C-alpha cells in the first residue's frame, strides 16, 4: 500500500532532473519535513525568479510519485497516517500526518 513519505513542492522549470518522481520527469521536486522547509529551499535556489515558474504543493509517496494535496488526503486516510482521524477536509497538510517539531 502506497504511503505519504514527505512534503514536497514541484516546480515546472522545464528541466530534466535525474531521480525525479516517476510521474514528474520534467521539473524540480523539492522535498522536506514540512512545506515551509521546501519553500526555504525554493527561495535559496530560485531567489527572485521563483514567481515565474508554475509550482504545486503536494507530497512524495514511498512509490516515488508526486501527488497533490487532495490525492494525498485519500492515501493518508487509507493508510491510517492521519494524526486526527476526525479530519473533515479534502486536502492534506503536513500537520495532519506529522507532529510539530
């Protein structure tokens, strides 16, 4: 069963990177514990040019797939990864699966 592995942001910069997620062979995928960690890395890499690229916040799975927040919520529910099982929303946030640092 596929599980959520980490927070991620996919940036469509048009480049081909080695070891990209299977379903995102073009563009850079930045991973981190929380999305804010990914944003810090994004800022360091792209500096003032980051706004010109399409970006999607999501998650990386243990099957090496980048998924959006909606699909991530479905997977987290199916795998029992949610901290609070009473969550009633469509999109997954890192706080829903990992405790604060």
